[in-house]
C-alpha cells in the first residue's frame, strides 16, 4: 500500500486495496458451472460490485500496523467482504428492508429471484468461514481458529444479525439514542471492529493491542454510520448515487431522527476523536487508520 | 452410548444421543435477553424441537468408531444440528418451499415472521462455525480448522446450498435420475457425509479412514432420501406425522417420480449394501453404523 498519510494518499491506498481485494474475490468465488451455476452467478453479481471496500481497507491497514503478512490479510479482507455482501443481499430482501436497488444496480433478489438471493447469501457466509480457516491465511491454525471465532461473534446474533433484528423491531417505534447506539454498534460496528482487529490476530499481538484496534473500529464504525444518517438527510444525491430522505420515509431509527443534524455531526466528531486517541502510541504505522478517521467526518458520499 | 448392536440397541443409542445433543444445544444457544431476544427465541424454537437427530447420531457413532473423544463429538454434533436447523428454516420460507408446518408445528416464519426467520437461520449458521472452532471441541486447532472447512464445504454452494438451488430449478422440470442423484448428494448427502467423517477428523485418522466414513455417509444419505421419497408416496400419515403425496403435488424432483416405488426401493437397498461394504474391516466398532444402514431401509417414519 501507499506510504503517504494525507487525504490523497488515503484515497490512493483505498483504491489500491479495493482493486486488490476485488482480484482476490474474483479468484475465490466459484465460477458458474453445472446445474447450480445460477447460485454462483448471484454470488459473483452481489460481491464483485466494486465500491470503496472500507472493511477490506481496515483489515489491510490494521494488518500493516500490527506487522501481519499482507497476503493473509487480503484473504481475511475477502472473507469479510463476503460476509458484508451476504448481509446486504439478505437486508435487501422484501421481508427485510425491501430495497430494489443496491449501488444503482438491481438488488440480488430483483436481478435473480428471492430464493436465489437467500441461497446466495447463505453460500457467501459459508464460504467466508471456509476461507478464514484456509491454511493460506496463516500457517498457525490457532490464528485461523481465532479469526473464525472473532468473525462469527461479530457477524452473528450477538453482533451484526442481532443488530439487524433490533433495527427491524425499532422501525416506526421511536427508538431512543441509547438503543440506536446499541443497534448500530452491533449491526455495522461489530464487523468493522473485527476488520480492524483482524491484523492484530494475524500478527499474534497481545490483548491490549487487539482491544485498541477493536475499539478504534467500534468508534469509527459508529461515526461512519452517523455520517451516513446525516448524508441521508443533507447529502447530494448525485454524489451519493442514491435517493436521500429514504431513512426518514421508512421510519428508520437513525441518529438524525434522535438528535438532529447538528448534534449528530458533533457526536460523530467526538467518536472519531476518541477513536484516534486509541491509536496514541502506535506511531507512524497507524497513519492510514488516522487518515481514515478524518475521512469518515469529511466524506460527502 | 449403548453397546448393543441390534434394532432395539440402535433405537436406544439414537434416543440417548438425541437427548444428549438437545442438552448441548440448549446450553450453547443464547437465551433471550435484550432487545434482540426475539432472534434467540426463534433460533431456540427452531433447533430445540426434539426429533431423531440422525446427524448427531452419525457424528457420535463415527467418533466412537474412530476413537475420538465423545465430548468434542457432541459439540460437533450440536454445530451440525444448528446447520441442519438453519437449512430447514430457510427451506420453509415462502420464497423457497413455502411450508407452513415443520414436524407438526408452525414453521419459524409462521411462528415469528419472515424477517426473523431469515435472520434466525443466518445466526444459527454463524453460531455453528463459532462452535466448531471452539477450543472445547479439540485441543489441536488444526483439527478445528479442518472441521470448519469440511463443514463449510458440505454446507455451502458446492454442497447443501447448491443442492437446494438445483432442487428449486428442477421443480416441474422433469429432472432425470442422474440430476436427482447429483442434487440429493449435494442437498442432504454432503452434510450427512460430513457428520460421518467428523469423528475421523477429530481422531486425526488417515485419508483412507476419512474417505471410508465419508462415502458411507453419502451412500446411506442417498438411501435415506430415496426412502423419504418412497414414504411420501406409500407412507402412513399418522406414523410420519406429515401429509403424504406432498412432493408429487409440488412437482418435486424425486426418485419415485423418476423410477417408480419398486425400483427406488431397490436402489436404496443397493446403496445401503455398498455403504456397509465400506465399513468392511472396521470390526465391531462399526456396529451402530451398520445397524443404522439396516434402519434406513426398514424405517416406516
């Protein structure tokens, strides 16, 4: 990755990682063949979609800071992007958020059908664990088991899936600020925190090192979500590539609904400040992660 | 487990395992607490449902034959039952097989709702991998990684999920015998084969030992499915606890549709014979697996 530690360097490092993880995903996702080919087409359609690949970037940046091998980190990044991709497919389903569009393209269940979308999500989640346990990720199997367990804890009922459950229950229910923090820490924070921590697991760093990166991930993840909510209200549709005002129309529990735009921005700023403080003492190796914190607040899309 | 190796002994050993794995599942499944409690309720509702627990029985019997620790085998059995439970929840969804009843009780999406059912399945699959990688399963992490990878391969796009994809595509399509064999080996065979092989992985047996148990699983699994198809046509509703004739009404690709009842029974018999031949040389330790083969053919429910 690029060595710069300013906004231009960050953008370059992020797009370099996005391209690298896309190549790995392309290689790891089975190619259509045989009567089940429709399943693999739907998996590839949903995951090989370009995009910023924030999670992959955080895995790779954390791995670099921790001193982990980049090849293993890229495979973990690909596994994490598979988990993220599965979650988007299932979240878009009619029974869930009922979204016909994802990044300007028809959602998986629209491009294929609901049954195929459910199965494509299931197969992606399964493949992510197969990949995380792959000997190519790390020569030490205890490291791979740690990765599997940490990724499962972040993705499962106590993490992402539990957060989505609360989110669905909170719609139109007037969720208060504390509940929104809880649900967003679970729904998006846990997987981002795992991504930040993964490099420290790969490099067998101690519990304190792991915790610092994980908590950095929780804080920037929550800040990222708050800015998402803000942009849904005040964002530029052409920059975002999506309709604004959707959350409010859907009665979603958002930080802006609970706090208003200004207080929400302020909270995101405080979270990024806390996140950056967690990197104190990590020196120059944490440059990209620090730049990422600044990017979270400054982004317009 | 019971030491008998006749039909009564088999029934006793099966019900002993069913009770034991139910206890483990009860302990491993999170209990409702917090705003996401509905998710855990749905998971527990779907998995703690009693039943024969064939997969758990095969894990435990294979482990015993291979000389693996029973405690670890029971945890793998519980993980496998979670994967099976998730697959039933998702298969029953309106977009898939649209089944309102499962073992005489409302399906998960009927008892809860579709979104909760999708998420409960997702969380169960995730938890299964977290459990398989748990240090309590085996002290050697390379064994746990093997289990994770073998279970993922059996459950994913190249196994169970791929088989379900083919099954949905084959409905009303007049699938031929070869395609039905392919889809059933993937849809139900792969997970049963993993269950049979798991004990050999736990006991670090060589590739030949693993292959023998895995192939035994594929053969009895396919025979089991064929008899399922036969019972759907000629079975006793009160013994089965479900409506007969459902597969034909749904236009399902079944062995009976492709072969007729008599030829289907004959094929099941040949498969069990081949399965038993794979156990040649394993001596008395394989008694329960041999009895299981006979049970597959003789069962009435």
